[in-house]
C-alpha cells in the first residue's frame, strides 16, 4: 500500500534588517521586497508568505510606504501573510529572559495591529538556543517550535522531537528538512532556473554571462557589494523533475511523518511571480502518493500535530547547543559571536539593566502612587533596545556600520530610560515627608532597585551650596544617628537646576565626594539621609591594608609581584591562589567562530612584573592599581588566497612584530563587601588575538554553573563521551552575570557586567577562563567563498574598560547567594540629592524610609515590574533559577487590592483574588517563571 505524503510548499525569506549592508541600504531592498510581495499576493490567490516570524520589517516598510498599511492588514487577516510572534529576530544567548519576553510581547501587539499574530515558534536565526525557550513560548500560548542550529541528528534521527525546558515545559519541535529552511529553494528552484549556469549554482559570478554587473568603485565604496542589473535564467523541466524526485525521497527519510515541509526561501531571497509557474510544474510531476500544495508554517504545524505520535518522539532537554560537525571540523553552533565587539555588548547590558530593572520598576512605583505611566517613552526605549537584539547585530557578526547604528539605538534607549528614571524618582521624592528637616539640610536619598534589603558602601557626589556656609558637615539618618563618612572636595563647582516653568537657575556650590556605609536600604525602595552642619564622624577601620594586601571581615586579598591574586574566604578558610592571570593567544577565526592559529604563541602575565601601588587607603575603601605590560604579536598572519576559499586554521601564524598590551586593573575592597571589585582597562593595539583572564580554582568538580535567561545552567567540564560538544576544539559558553564553581570545601563566583564568554579548562586546577574580547578580521559568509570586509571595528582597537567582581564563598552558588552579589554589581544603589520641602508632602505622604516591593527568598529573582499593556494593573514577573521548588512571599506596599496570575502575554490564567496586607504567598517550582497582575480593585 502506497503511503500518502503531503508536501507543504512554504514561501519565506530570512530578512536580516542589517548585516552585510547597513540598515538604510537594506531597507531599500526590504521596500522593493514587500512591494513585490504584495503584488504577488494580489495576483496569485493561493500564495502565502512567512515574514521570518518578525514584525519589524513591516515597521521599516511602512516608514517609507505608510499608505500600504490597510493592504497589508487585509493579507494578514486572510491568513496569507504570517507575521510575528517576534518583534525582531534575536539571538538569545546574551540578553535577559525579560528582554526575550518583551520581544514576544511587543511582537504580538504589533502583529495584532495588522489583524493576527502567528502562533508558531520559528527561530532559525538563533545560533544556539537557550534552555528556557519552550517555557517562554508556552507563556505565549505557542506549542510548536522550528529551528535547526544546535540540534544534532545523532540525538534526533528524524526531524521531529519534544523539546523540554528546564522547568519541564514542553513543545513539539522540528529541525525541519535536510536543508532546513531552504530545501525546495536550493534544490528545485535554483537548480531548475540555473542548471546551465554551474558557477551561479556554486554562488559564484561568471562575468561572460552578460547579466550587467554594476557597482560604485570610488575609494569609499570599493568594498561594497555590487548589483546585477539583469537576471538570466532558463527553466529546465528535466532538472526540476530530477531534483524533485531526489528531494522527495530524501525528505521522506528526514521527516518522521507523512507531512513534509518544502521551504522556499533563503537569506534576503525575494518573492518571485515565477514561483507559481514552477510550483504548478512540480505539481504535474508529483509521483503517486505525494501531494504538493501551497501552505504556510502554521498550517504545517497544525498538520504535524495531527500526524505525529507524540509518545514515540525523543525528548531533548535544556539548551540546544549540539553541533553537527563536518569532516573539516566546521560546525554551526557559532557561539563565539558573544566575544566580539566588547564595547557594544557592554553598552547593551547597561542599557538593558537601566530600562528593565531601574526605569520601569520605579516608574511602576510612581504609577502606583498616582503618576501617569510614561507609555510612549517606555515603548520607544524598548523598540530601540530590541532593534539591537537582532541576531547579527547583537552578535557583532556584521559590518562596522551596524555596530555604529546599534550604539545609536543603545544610546537612545539608555537616554530615554535614564530620563524616565529621573522623573519617577523625582515624583517619589516629592511624596517623602521632609517638612521637619529644615531647608539648611541636604537630603541624600538612596534608592534600591533590588527586591531585597542591601548593605554596602556608597559613593555619591553632593553639591554643597555656598549659601549654607556648611564648611563641615555630618551625615545623619532619620533617627538622627550620625553615620560615619569619608569626604573630599572634587574641585568641581556650580550646578544648574531647571524650573520646568521658568528659566534655568545657577547654584553656587562645591562638589564633594562622599562615601559611607549604607545599612539595610529597604527592598525596591529607599532610605533618606541628611547632611547637616557639624563635625563629621570618622569611620572605624572596616577595611585594613598592607603593602600588597587588604582585608575586611569576609575576605583577604594578597597581590603577588606578577599581579596575580591570592584570596581567602574567612568563614570557610578556603584560599584561592594565582587568580587573575591574563592570557593572550592568536585568533585565526571570523566573527562567528574562534580558531586557534596553526602556529600559535601563548603569552601570559604569569612571568610578568606588575607595577603595584595603593591609590586609596581609608577605613571605608582600599584601592590598589595593578599595571601590566605584555609584549604581544602585532597580528595573526595567513595565506590570503587560501583563506578566501578555506577560512580555517591552516596556514596561519602569529607575527614576529610586537606591540605593547597595556592592562591596568583597579582592585577595590569595602567594609561589608563579600566580593573583590575589579575594574580593568585594556589598551589594545594588536589585531587578530583573544585576551582572556585565568582563574585556577583548584576545585574538585566536574560541573560548572552559569546564569542564562531565566536559568542557572549546570554544564559538564570533562571533554569525555558525555560532553555535548565533544569534537569541538574550542569549547566556550555564554553567561549573563555569574559563573560559579564549587566543591565541598567552598567555591568561587565570577560576576560580570557585559562580559559574555567563558570556558572551564579540563585541567588539574579547573581553571576558569573568562574572555575579555576577541579581535578578528571581518570575513562574511555572504556567498560560497568568504567575503573580506576591511573593517577595523572587530579588531577592538583602543581602550576598553571592564567591570567585574571575584566572589570566594562557602557552599554552592545558591547558599552563597551569588546571583544576589551579581545583582549588586549590575544594579548599584541610586543616590539622589534633594532639598527639604518646608511645606510638607501633602496628602498621603511617604515616610523617610520605605520598601515598595520585597521578596523574602534571595534566590527568587525579579524579572520585571511594569504597567500592564492593556490595563492599569502592574505586572510583576519572577523566576526561580534553582533546581528545587521554592516557597516565598512577595509584598507590594502600594494601594493594590487584588492579584491575578497571567501568562507571559499578560492574559489571565486565574480569577482575581484579594491581597492580605499587600502580600502574595506562592511556590515557584524549580526553574519556573511566573507572572502576576496586581490590581487596584
């Protein structure tokens, strides 16, 4: 009996907003693309099109063609143009779970603006896939997912499988066809049109074909891509028949059901009126038992769910980072995008931290107190940020102009978020009752963005108005207790204050740098101090130091002559030696992949002589400067002709020419700190190399831990048969803010801001290697040969500043609350200066000290706090990254009367229930994310 196969013809294209060309050049193509697509949709009644699961291309298109919105809406509502569920097409390895959620949230609403959102998961643009994506998709009512990078055929013989997130959420997944998103396009379409142009089939241009190549060729544009003004093709029916028969037989063995996906599209491939003719030719050629028809990804997903035997499918869990390794060693995990363009990645992290965990939460608090929600500003900040999350943009694997544009968008997002934060904090400050303090005092309000009380050293820059004659001053809390401080004049004078209804005013003042220990600043709230005339109280010795050492009650740090560190955690007595060594090696790779040169040279600071000096020594802060100069090769060299066709490690070597690599680290320790704060400045003058920091932990463990979106992942260290990346030479991983190794004697956490790549070596000392940056040439995989672009941005030349902390601890990362320490680094307390209001704050004033949101379990993480998209409620999202269920209480000190659980799309999944004293008790299952709407009534 002949099996009946159904071949779904799915027209699509992968729409890079920017990559080998900048956004404005690409938009010219996008506009022509969508113009032609709309024409085909009107002409061919059965035609459907998959808009790469994004809505952003339509936003870009309508910026040029606003009159076409109604036309687009008609095709979306008719299920012929499938858009969303994403806003942009992100790579998710470097961004928070909240940013991923918000991409889908905005994508859903943008799609619904046109009539309908595609409820099918489609993420072929990710380089590898995060462990919690099935849970995120489920949070938006999406139960299927299609992708291909990071899934190995060794694990999944047929295309279909079950993908289970870390929390147990499951989706039906498919790695799609043998040529995942372009099997019909590459086999039938291109072979059938260009059978007489073998060079073209190899993606090579043959000049004599007379297709009128054109390009500008002045100095500025000499490396830009040219254009073919005339297309030449010949439809070869015999080739189409042959390729069709071969494709059907191949895909019968690829797919596990009778539902086959024939994907027609490739990177920036344009829809073509000829598609209908070719499809009808193929329909006439179909063998018995096989049906070929116009379809769409949602239709295919529905058919697959009906056809598949769920119980027979393999279940794969966690992150999808399993490579298909070719005989050449080439693979498509492409994780090393996380170590390129360090300045962009750091700015992205800081912009995201500011928007997600400072601007929005305090705007939500202000909104709960009666202030309007700044809808258009927050919306614009998010759109600017999400545009930089597009996979090639966030990965840095594009031309330099893309980084320049990304920095523009990040600056815009950061500026909007900062302005929003300032307005919100000002609104809260105005509600604080300060009438009894007196106008001769200066208020310092510390705002805490964390949902936990915090104790730490704070430095703020306070303007002392000369009109107050405050030659000396002391710091007092609301109980009028004097707080010890250290103060110094900075030399800056004068400040401007703007009256929104009048001219700007100048204040004659002197700036003072004031440092003090703030204790128990309330959770997601504030504490208010006052500077008043009087003699300051000198602090007791909270930090002590010697010639090359410093210590507080928690840790002791000793600096060796080569700049390496010996750190002792006092509660356990655990000592780590030889930490913070710098390692420089050659780079023979490209933006996507690190490759070690065939003849490499490894240079470290182990044998260097560091220049060490103490630059600050006070009871509240000790700081050492450790300066190193490494003599490193100027570049990595290679055979250029060989490299164009075979971009690999062969025929590559580090140069004999040398340049200095200046590295200056400032080590800071404060009284209550459990971690050593480090700020390292690298002046890079070398090309094609990778600079890492080495931390030999000496820990006896085979596993390492690192935070990823909504998760802390446990990964295997030994390169044995159980290792998922066995066979890859360079095994690097992503993290967001924390890496941890521990054993029964203690542990060490590395906490970073904007650093993304690490490796733990399978050596005797379990050395943690954290990448500062990877410097490489820009080789783009635009065609079948590598396309060289002489950009300098990927070389990361010049000065770069990196901020991180080293946290030795007892127990594991959960007991040590390492994520809380990472949050302190990434979200510092926010000091504000204000004057007292002699009139008083009016009705419903706030006290001098207040918590607005608290979570009583330190390992329950706050993901986001914002106003709901479609109501006046506040949305609170939390998650549990641990491997055990956690019970906690969340308390909100705002006039909110009821709470209601929602999914990530902010759709209710339970009825409203009353709150008791603003407190919500809940249990978060291991690795679970939960979202709640808090209502006023």
